[in-house]
C-alpha cells in the first residue's frame, strides 16, 4: 500500500515482479515454459539480425522501425545485435509492442539502438576513443588490466550472451560491425589465463580480481572453474568478483544444474579460505528485474556466493531520472536480493553522445536519490576518469561548466606506471585529468567554443582509433614480454 505523501519527490511503492508473457510476441507465441527456462533454447533463439528480429515481432513493428535499426547497424553501431529472448521480452513488457512503444522503451534504447536516437551534430565527442579507459595500455598480461594498486581486471573472453549498445569495451568485445573492426586477443585462452595467474603470483600486493570479459557466462563452466580454482589457490587473493550481465539477460544460464553445482563448489572453497566470492551484474532498468532474474540471484546467494551486486550505467532515455533509478534500486534490493552498488557515467566511446549526461546532472542525480534507500544499498554514482579510475561524481577538483570540462586528480600509481618506460607519465599524482561533458548539454557559448576549437571532422575516425588501440595493445605486450 502506498501512503499519500504530499510534496515528496519520490514515493516508494513495493511492486511485485512479473515475468512478461512472451507469447504476446508472434515469434514466441508457441514457446513452452520448459523451452523458455532452457538456457540452450535461449542461446539458439537469440536475435542477431533484422531478419530474426522480424521473425519475433513480424508486423507488430513497421518497416520504418526495422530500417532505423538497419541504418544504425550500418552507420553508427559499435556493437552488433545479440539479444536473448529473455532480454527482448523485457522490452515493452506489458501489452503488444508497437513501433512507437518500442522507440520509447528504455530497454530498447540501449539494447537495440536505432539510427534516429543518435545525436546528429556531435554523435561522438571529439575526445571519444575506442578504448576510452585505456585498459590495453595497462595490461600487465594480455587481458589483465592493472590500474589500481590492489586490484586487477581479468578479461577472460571477448564475447557475451548479449551485446549492449553502449558497451565500454566495444574495442574488443563482440563481433565487428560495419563501422568497427574489433581487436582480437592473440594468446590462446589457456595461455592467457596462465599468464594472468603468473602475474598475480608474482604480485602479492594485488588482493582483488574482477573476473570479466565479455561476460563469464559465455565461458564453458569447467574452464571458468579451473581459472577460479587457480585464483583461490593464491593466498594473496581475498576478493573475487564475477562480472555477468547474463544474470539478468539470461538468468537461465545461472540456473543450469551444472552451473549451480559448480558455483556451490567454488563458494564452498572460497568460504573455507576466507575469500569473498561475489557476482556483479549489470541492470539498467527496473522492468528487467523479473522473477527469473530474482530466482537466479537468490539461488547464487543460497549456494554460498557472498553477495550479488549491481553496477548499472547511467544512460539518457533509460534511467537518468531519480524515479527510474530508485524504482530500479528498490526492485533489485527488495525483490531480488541484489545490492545496488554503482551507477557509472557512460564512458566516452564513439557515437555515445545521445546516451551521456554531464557531470553536473550526475551530481544532481546522486543528490536526488540520497535518503530513500538504506545507506548500504544507496548506489554511488561514479565517473570512470580516463587514466584515473572511478571517482564519486562530487570528487572533482575543478569544473569548467561552460566548456563541460571537469578536472580530476589521482592518489595512486598503478601497474605499468611504476615501470621504467611504462605509461610515460612521470607525475601521475600531480597531474589533473580531464573528463568531458556532452557538447549538447553545454550553454550556447560553450557549444560555440567547441565548434571553433574542434570541428567534427577532427573527431578520431574509428579506423584511426583501431590503429591506435592496436598499437597501444602491442606496446603493452612488448613491455610485458
Ligand atoms: S554485457 Fe558487459 S561486456 Fe558484454 S556487451 Fe554488455 S556491457 Fe559489454
């Protein structure tokens, strides 16, 4: 029951989760409960192209909608289409989808981008880059990014069960699109993982490993278990976090008996050794939290995983209102036992300007969600500042609101910065690092400044970006070897 609270900016209402009825979609009208619950059926029936999209929606969507998706894939997309039925079913979850409803839908806006959504004057920020967080430059083994003093990111694979339009690792993750040819790992997975474990063995100051990709749900479980067992054997590793958007996009995977049993084995070993084994997922809209997602998350907790946390991304048109964020956080915390943990500002990758918001707007959002959730479940809104790392959005050192340039400082050296000939920055602790607001969000005078100082044709082309990213990955490999 909701009590009337006059003047309250947000009114909390507990909402029961509902699995949208997939039979409302023509292509899934004959799908049984057993098929829907089967992870293999979900994988086989993923939508990867316009023909398959038509196969699901048929005449519910008009030709203009399909053409809009096609134009986006041809001219703007940095990620190819990959949508499991579970994910599709959370778009326009009540009623039969129409083109209009799909265009307005928050999940569609980031999982199935259309050309007409993209910004026209500045689709990319002049400082947008493919590897916007410079992760390749911080590889200390292929795929192992060491940019914080005590923690690393291990990218085990470059695929996911679903591809998100705004993926920050668009440089490496997924299939090439007409606009973006992806970088490839060079080492065989087994050699790459051995090199990662070797680095961690030689660097006991690293205590925390984010095991990611891609999405670990795309790794054969026995291979994932071998790597995690390797981590658990290292006494120096105290925290392991598995990154998987599939907990939401394909919860059927995390409910497979072999996966549940395997996770139970790993959780038992972790508990025995005093290691915190957690799952980090990525949910951006409340309507994506369904009973199946809740069941997958709760199953992981029941078999001994220490915590399931959410790291969402702030995306305009999806979740950049306090109401959308709080609805999502309450759905996660109340109904699925998933801890709202972070919301990242969308990174400065190419063609993302229609999704990004300014630091000032992110600060307002952080302020507007304070006080409703328990403190431990109030997510921090963070800016992932290139070469710095995550900073709470109020932590900036200086902010030029007219030109949308914020300045950030760093309080540690990490990974290759400490090596002779490393990242080439001798004074990382004295430097200020820039982050840029979307130009569309600036006052007219600021927009005029950018028009004078960075003409759109100066924007790094995606091929130039590919070449630079490939060169920095090669430079890291040379330093490692
Ligand atoms: S699941 Fe994560 S890694 Fe995979 S495409 Fe989405 S954002 Fe990128």
